[in-house]
């Protein structure tokens, strides 16, 4: 984050914010609900997105922007589920920005999309500063990152609209306390919903998927108004 401030200055953030607003208007025009999934490498972003696709694709038309470092690798995982996927190659950058998303949107059939899932690059720092035009900012964190990870990265948790503590089934094995992590998140952002999830626990995934569905319904209402 500091690096960006020094090398780019605030104009870059302003320009990005403007473009993010433009993306948002474009998405709204088409009644699309867009979710930006942020989190470190290994936090389980790809799996959370895959689970959402599996359980929503029969009812909603889904597209994915895969912006992880090895974007093509995750993109093929999403394509296997039968959803159109655009890999966003960030080059050397460690985050997605609104320009990359604007370009990716050109490759998506917006008329025939209800839900856009965006996997950001695995990083807990600079994605915070780059809005994409999304409706929901999600941060995923794995217990395997250690239960002190949250207080080390306060900004992403302060600005998140949904926080997911993932891989909670591994907590004992990695000696992490998910409840401490939960409390740390609330100490930074008292109003943010926090979900504790594991890919081996369907009920926990249902809460994540339900969260997306509420947004989808709101986006549809917005379009019909
Ligand atoms: Mg991934
Ligand atoms: Zn970056």
C-alpha cells in the first residue's frame, strides 16, 4: 500500500475510483450483482467461488473474472463448472484494478448475466485501495494463516462488507482460534457480518451462498424499478 502511495500518488486512486463508478453503472444497467472476493493465497477464494457457482448456476446466469496470480489455472477450474470465465492478467501487479475489470467486462455477455464473481489477486494489502465497481467486498481468511493475521492487516477487514473465516475444520491442527479471529474482525469493523466456513461443512457454505442470493434479489429489484 505504501509503495503505491509513493510511486503512483493519489491521482491513480482517484482515476481508479472514477472508473470503478463507471463499471458499477454498467453492471447496474444490466441488473448484475458483482462480488469482489479478496484474500491471501491459500485462503480458499477459488473454492468459495466454485461452491457458489455449483449451487447457484441452475438458477442464475453467472460469469467469473479470475484475477489470481496464476489466473489461467483458476480460470480453468471455473470453466469446468460451465460458466464463462475471463482471466484478468495483472502482469506484475499484485491486485486487480477498475481498468482490468472494465476490459474484462467487454468479454462478458452482460445482457445474459445475473451474477459476476471476481476473484482478486491473492494479497491482503493493496486490493483494499482499488475499487472495481463491485456491490459486495468480501475478504476471506484461512485459519491456517494464523490467528494473528487479522490485526496485521486491519484495512482490508475495516473496509470489507463480508468477512469469511475459512478452513475452520483445520483450526485444531494449525493451533488457531477462530473465535479470536472473529473477535479481532469485529474489533476493527463492528458491523461486518462474519461467516465461519469449511468446504467440508455444507451448512457453513449455505450461509455464504445465501448471502450472495440476497444481493442477487436486491439487484433484480433495482432493475425492475
Ligand atoms: Mg485462487
Ligand atoms: Zn498491488
